C-alpha cells in the first residue's frame, strides 16, 4: 500500500484536481474517458488535461476511423487521422475504443449511392472491415462495429446497408470484425437506447439476431446524448443495461455521453440540474457490474459537436470553453469518490486525488481493494478541508 502524499503537496502537484479516471478505477470500473479529435490535439491546454492519467484513462477518435476517412474512395484506404489518435492513446497509456465500422452517416457516396447486389455490398462491407479492423488489430479495446441501425420506433433505419441486405448486414459486419480483430470487444452502438422502450427492445433483437447467425457480440454501447432535465431515471438506465446483459452480452458502456442545454446560456439552476443528470448516469454505471466505463464525447464545451449539429444548443460537457470545471464535473467526481471509498457521499467538494504516473491501462477487474484504503483516507482528509469551489 502506497502512503498518501501530504494533501498540500497533492494540491500543488495537480494544480488542484484531475481524478475522474482514477476514481472510476478505484470504484471498480475499467475507465473514465473522453473522445478527442485530430485538430484539438494542437491545443496545449486541452492536451494537458486529456493526458492527465488521473483524469482520463480512455479515448475514442471522434472522426478519424469513420468510413469517410478510412476508405474515401473504393479500395483506397487512409489511416492517418485514425492513427494519430491511436498513437496518442498508446503514448499516453489510454484504452482505445475504436469507432466505427458500419454506419449510414459519414459514409462516402461511392458506397451510399451505388446500386449494389447483395453479394457486392456484402463484399464491400467485408473488405472495409478486414482492412480497417485489420489495420488496428490488437490496438482497440473495443470496436463499435455497427452504429445507429435503428429508428426511434425500433424499426431499422433506411440506409444502403438495410435497403440492399435487410438486417443481415449486422451479422455480416460482426462476423467480419471478429475475423479481423479477434481480441477486440465487439459492440452495437446507438443513441436513445439508454432507457427502456421500443429502441432498447429492438437492440435486444439485434443481439439475438447476431447470435442466431453464429456471430459474436460482446457489448452494447449507449451513446447517451442526453438533454438537461430529460435524462432518464437511474432505475430506467439500470433496467436497460440489465436487459442487454440478460440477452447474453458481457458488457455495456456509456460511449458518447454528453448532456446538452436546449437553449443557451445555461442558468445557475440549469447547471445544477445538469450536474444531477450526470450524477444519475454515473450512479447507474456504478450500480451495474457489466458497465465497464463512461466516455464523454469530448470533455470541454470548446470542442463539443453539439452546437454544429443542434444549432442554439450546447454547454453539454464537464468543462466549459475555458477549461473550467462545471458543477457537473464536481458531481461526477463526488459520485465516483463515494463509490471508490465505499463511504457515504462526500459532504464537501472533492478537489484532488493522489499523484500517480500512468503505468498502463487498468484491468477490468476491481481495483478497489488495492486503492480503497488510500481513497478512504483521502476522503476523510478532504471532508475537513474547506471547499475550494463555489
Ligand atoms: C460526430 C462528431 O463528433 C462530429 O465531429 C462529426 O461532425 C459528426 O459526428 N453519434 C456518433 C458519433 O456515433 O460518431 C457522432 O460524432 C456523434 C453522434
């Protein structure tokens, strides 16, 4: 057991406070992570936070592995954008979630506008996956093999894949991914499948159809692009995750979490509601063993995708545009700290955690036994420190 560094030294060493991944690992989760993108990696202040091993232990490329970038024209593969993020993850000992192989969006028109026979499109999918997942073989903890195949009512979304192949495009993709990267966890990933309903029920049917076709699916990724004040209840979040596990997959994850305001700027009360919503999602993941981790879809409002896609909306992440932590950060950190110590929720804002160097990606098994006492001591100490945040 490592001894606690004196608290003053910890505060000084960390300029206060990065800790989300370390606390998540101490609570028995595999990671707390953030998506990133190529352009942002030129922003030194941004990179400092993303590479803090206490704060983030996992990353996902926001764009670089999508079909549009990896096979922009037929037979011509390009990995420069995806490789930059994969190498960044490796250099910083972060778990890499890979995203995504078959998706109707950001799909080059040579695929979406072609008129294909079943055999031709099957071969196009298999070739794409053999190349892209083959290129990243051994580097991805998980692949989002198929992304967003469903409509809100649980029917299949219209896409070139569904139009030509029907739902069989899904097992075709999962079998190709299993062959190309046998060690990667294979996920179905979608939004609005975080709580029970038509789309969650359809996700269960997808799991079943992959298995019936003799394919392998390991996980369900719940994107969790949520809205402040409309986040599902913890019990509904847990029920959805438990339903996926009951359908025979081994893990689930929140893969693209952000909780946006429908109108801006947020009020102080709105920021507190957002904090509660983030706490709810964090608690749900902690309550379900199969939930391996949480990825936020970037960590700062400076680089969120929301304002581009939902004009007038935003402020969805844990850090604001100037890299200041929002109440939602404090809420997530406090929920994780309470779980890490096994204690009651902290009564004051936690502001730091032990210094550590990243020695490698933490394993999936519970590290709480190793770290628990240390965190409990830290927790007790911090309870008697004045809060440094309003
Ligand atoms: C988004 C990226 O963040 C944007 O930069 C890009 O312009 C559009 O795609 N669901 C997904 C992600 O699975 O790939 C999307 O990412 C967000 C919604």
